[in-house]
């Protein structure tokens, strides 16, 4: 797919995120919007997944351990065809298909439970090591987890291993120098990429490099002008007027260029 086509999908996904998060404070919505391009790059350009064959042994996997990004994750899975979009509107409600944290026992397209990042990384590693097929496995965690002892010990245990999942993290400021240096000491390479550049993400996510942490620089509130402005947030839910403005901005898609090179990895 071309970058313009992926941008259109991302814009549609952001609209769904705004609609499904009506009761959340703007700061939470802005966090989810920041990661939409990352999920679109994975699910339309990199991951070998098929909503029709959920249990395929050769499918690629993503273990999601960043609860701030769950609305974007669900919205992408819905657009990708794992379940109907109507399920988004009941997100987090009692009996809903989509609970507050991902649950592989109830939600199609989820490969593992969301929760503690140390357990998620260990689970991702087990999925990779236990599969004789050449699959890709990613673990998406918060950047703050590198300061948590249990997660750090898991990184220490896996650093330099023959087969390791790629660790992804969403950050506005890239990789902290100290964190990158400390990761290098325990066998992990780090790389910073633009979390809104589909070609750059496609190349990085498809790389065969082992023991790698990708710090994805993502702009908070991406796609909605007033959510991209730091300091404008309150703890009150977004108003109906603001929500309509946000959806209106997202529906104004730029015209695609006359000619564009398609990319696949």
C-alpha cells in the first residue's frame, strides 16, 4: 500500500478513537491518537495476520502492554476485520467484547493478555522461541518500564539471546541517552524512528536484527490540532463540541499525489 493509503486508514482509525473515548479526559485520548500510525504500519504493512485464520501457526504476533494505547489498538483491529466496528462503542463496559486491557481469551486478534510488561516480554519471547516457523513477534511497552526492576531483569535475561522479540515503545522525545547506554550494556541495541513515517517504520519493524528496542517518536494528539497543543488538557471528558471539531478535522483528508511509490516489506 502507498503511504497516502495508509494515512487515509490512520485518519479513519483516529476518528473511531475519538468516538469510542467520549468519556475520557483529552490527555488520555491524545495518548491513544499518538500511536495510531504505528499500529497501522504494523497491521497493514508488516504483520502476517489474517482475521479469517486466527489460529494460524505462522502468524506474526504483537503483545500489547501499554494500557494508554488500548483504544487505538482496538480501533485498528476493528478496521483490519477482526471484529465489527460496533464493538468499539461498548469498549470497557461490563460484558463488552473489548475490555479495559487486552484479553486474548475473549477478543479476536489479541495474542496475549495485557498487563505487567515483564510478563508480556517473557510471553513474547516464549512465543518466538516455541515456534519453529520464521515469525515476527513484537512487545509494545511503556518507556517508563525500563526503570522498573522486574522488567529490567527480564531484559537482562534476554539481552543478546539468539531469538528475541522486538521491543517497541512510544515516546515523544526519543530514547533517553542513559537508558540507551544501559540497554547496550546488557545486550540490547536501540534505535529511534519517526512514529509517523510509514516507510521508516516498515523498514525498522521488518528488520531481522535481534535484541533491539525501537523508540518510536510519536506526537501526542496527532491529527487533531487542539489535542496537539501541550498544556490545553483538563481532567474533564471532551465536550461534544470538541469531539465534533476533532472528527471534522480528521475527515478533511488531503488529496493524494498523482503518483506515489508503493512500499511493502
